[in-house]
C-alpha cells in the first residue's frame, strides 16, 4: 500500500489534485484537514492511499 498527503494553499487546487489522483487509482483516506499558520496562510490537506 502507498500513502501520501496532498497539501495546498488553495481549496480549489486540492480538489483538482484529489480528482486527478482518483483517476490514477488513488483513494482519499479520511476527510480534508485544514490548518492556519501564523494566522495568515491556510493549508488544505488530504491523505491518499493506493493499494
């Protein structure tokens, strides 16, 4: 099994990357995580797995 984490500042970019990886056989693992650094930058993250 392979595991990776996608991380983007833009929610739109994360959605595009997740959809692209799904077409390549990857599956989302869990839900989207959100983090804010220094109260300025937002990061959206999604764990992905591939068997």
